C-alpha cells in the first residue's frame, strides 16, 4: 500500500484527491482566498459563466499534497449555479 499523502502544513491526510485541512492550515487558507476571489469575480460579472485565470501557488501546493499532477497551464473556473463553481486545471499551454 502506498504511503498516505499529507498536507505539509497541517498534516491532513489525502482521501482520494481531497484533503480535509485544519481550519488554521496556511495552505487551506491560501486556497480559500483564491476560491473567494473566484466567487467575488463571478458576483461582479454575473453574465459570465466561465473564467480562465492562471493557477495560483496555493492551488498547486494543494494539488501536489493530494498526489495530483502539477498543472502547467491555466485553471478554468465554471460558474454552474449561484454559489456552485468547478475548477478544471489545464496542462502544457493552458486554455488561452
């Protein structure tokens, strides 16, 4: 059995590609800031359902800690419904 993947900041263990970080975890706080920025962006642009932006360092660190591949392109943020968004990470060249 491969060793469990852990957050380098709070020690959370990855389950699949998800990690339940501690509320005080710096990595989790960084990712939450990015998610808040996406929410605010869509609130300011309600007519738009897709946002393409660079992947941020907290997102990269969180993905790597969970055992995912390092994204090398952009992140496509889809606004599915009010308060419901999905991120798709791209590789080798991005989505622009």
